[in-house]
C-alpha cells in the first residue's frame, strides 16, 4: 500500500485554515482519513496537497512494521525543521503509531502538537481547534471503542468505489502482530447499519463496495451469523455491481460464506486469505490456529465451490525460529496453491506483541532478506505463467483512473482483482468509474496490458459482472 498525501485535496470549507492530510498504511487508514475529512470540513477547515500552503499537517500512521513507523519518523524530522520557519504550523500524529506510542511521541518530538489514537480521530477537528487557539499540546488515546462511522457522501475520494467498515479491531492472538494492541478488541457493526450505509453509497453512484475488517470473515460470529448472510443481503441491492471483502482469516472460513461467494454473482472472484507461512511449526509459533495442511484443504474447498476464484496471500519471511526447511515449506505452499498475488514481508519484531517478549528474533537480517527475495522470485514466476495464459482473453474491468507509471494509460480491475492497464482511446477522459471490456495483449509478472474492446455508457445500468461472462466469452 502506498503512502499518500491526499491529492487532489478533498473539498473543504473555502477560506478556512488549510490541512494537509498524509495517509500511511492500509485501506482502514484511508477510510479513517475520509471520516476525518468530514469532521474537519464540518468544522470549517479547508485542504491542500502543498506543504508550503498548509496551516496543519496531519499524519495518519501505520505500525505494522518498523519500516512504516520509520517513514513517519523521518517525516516528523522534516516537519520539525519547517516548524522552525513557520511556528504557526500545527502538526498531529493519528492512528496506529499514535495509539502505540502515545505520550512518548509527544516527549520525543517537541514540534508535535497532538497525538490522537485509533478511536480518537472523530475528535480531530476539536483537538486541532484547541491546539491552534490555545497553543496547548494534546494527547488523546482513550477514545470510545464505538467509533461513529459517519461519512459525508460529498467528500468521497472515488465516485464509483467505496470502502465500508464492518468491524473494527481484532481479537486474534497472532504473536507477531501489533494490530490488537493498536486497534483494540474486535467490535462488529450491526447488519442493518452496514446495509443502510451501502444503500446510501449505491444511491450516490457507487458500483463497487469493499467491506473492511482485520478478520472480515469473522463478522457476525458472536451472534451466530456468517459474513455470507451479509453478502446475500447486499447482493439484493439494485445498482450495486461488485462486492469485495478484505481481509479473511483461514480459521474463520465457513460453509455459508463459501456458498454465498458461489451464489452471489456480484461477489468478486478473489479472496485475500493470508497463510503467513507454509510451515505448521512456524504457524503454531505464530498462533494462527491452523496448519499448512488445513490451509491447503480450505484453498481446495474454495476452488471446488467457486469456479474461477483466485486466492491472494501474505507471507512473512524469517519469523522467530524459522529454519531453511520451514522456508522451503513456504516456497512449496506458493507452488501448490498458485496464488494470483502474494505480499511477502520480512519479519519485523514489534514491541508489545507476544512474540517480542517470548520468542527470539533469531533469523539474521541477511537471511530474512534472502528468503524474502526467494519468495518474491518464485511468486513472480507463478504470476508470469498465469498472466501469459490470459493473453487474448477479454476481461470486464471497472476503470479506476490513469496509471501512475504511464499516465497516458488507464487501469482497472477485473472481477478476480487483477490489475489491467490499457489504452482508453478517444473516450479515455470519461471512462473512470465505468466498466470496459479489455482484451489482454501482453503480460509481465506484475502487469497485464490490454486494449479496449467496448465500454459501457453508464455503470449503474449494467448487469452484474458474472452475468456478463457469456458476453465477454463471446468477444474473446
Ligand atoms: N488481518 C489480516 C490478517 O490476519 O491476515 C492482515 C493484517 S496486517 C495489517 C497485514 C499483513 O502484515 C499481515 O497479513 C502480515 O503478513 C503482515 N505483518 C503483520 N505483522 C507483521 C510483522 N510484525 N512483521 C512482518 N509482517 C507483518
Ligand atoms: Fe494481526 Fe492476526 Fe489480527 Fe490479522 S488476525 S490483524 S495478523 S492479530
């Protein structure tokens, strides 16, 4: 996930003090930033994406690996210098790093005006008001776990796609992970609230909704429900065309959910289901609650029940006690499951996690790096083979916008979440947020490139993706 200054800046209150909002980390942070924009705009703040224009710089932070925190620390270094020249500049740190470090952050960074945790960002506007009016420093890390999911339809960053939280926090005991500490215990939202939010988004032009949760497929478990029931309910909403959910935990997959994924034709043919390791003994030390064999069974069950489904992985290289033999088992898992994508990370010990206190970070950095490169190289081979097999096929993509690396091209994603870059031709300017049929003409391990075959006049009048399969097959 890329770090990003919100650019172009969201609509604010013209003439108000200008805030530059910089978001690090995952989709949840992006959605939290959207909720902050609402609160700030309501309180009369405007936004900018230029450092020199900003009256306040707010960093929405991530703690998942040390590298993520390091980027924030170096940013704070730059802001400290700027603040010497512009003493009126207010600086705030919000989100996971704020929650994890709290007062220590204020003590270490004299230029920092406030620290607001993962349940305190709804108060961002009143905190900023106080900081600016009274020149006080504020620490807020004890917010109500019931975070209001108030969103303002007018400030949505993408007109066609939206994230919707179905839960906050996490109750899993994964020994390497800081999330339960930074985001607190799991708290699910009632179905009625989620359906109301998705309906309002769809009425406002959204065609693709991604449900968010750290263990999204555990939604409803405490009330004896399954995420599958929510999928069936959302499938009924006219106007909604694509439905995704991230991230799923292997231990929480259930029959109803698998059936719903097979039955609901709006549901994406992609499941992000991180195994973390291919070695059962490493998985035991990670406290993931399943073995590598069980993971393979779940993957096979998914493929048998949902034709065409793709599975995405996260894998950690060099967790405490990981041997070369364990690492070989992770490589073997990649070969066996043939994920359509895999995010691989070097293990980063996080203070406050169970592993930090109990297990020794005994894999040398150079070995972690080598194992990471091996995982990535193998995954690239697997992806290249799959991508080459797709050349000549026509895929229906929801166009997301201009490609960052090649701005003359557009990109979109198909139902299986593959990213496809293509030349939009004469109609490129008005294709964002619409569906287009794209023939794949070339492939690398990381990119599928294509050319447009047909585009739809208006997304809201289109049938769902899977209903288009016959049409797309005919074009191919
Ligand atoms: N909740 C999701 C799950 O259980 O799969 C994802 C949580 S986390 C935000 C995203 C990924 O970061 C994890 O799947 C894991 O691979 C990786 N991760 C978490 N803690 C890590 C650590 N200490 N070092 C390296 N990678 C880590
Ligand atoms: Fe972290 Fe595990 Fe929770 Fe995912 S399920 S957020 S890896 S503790």
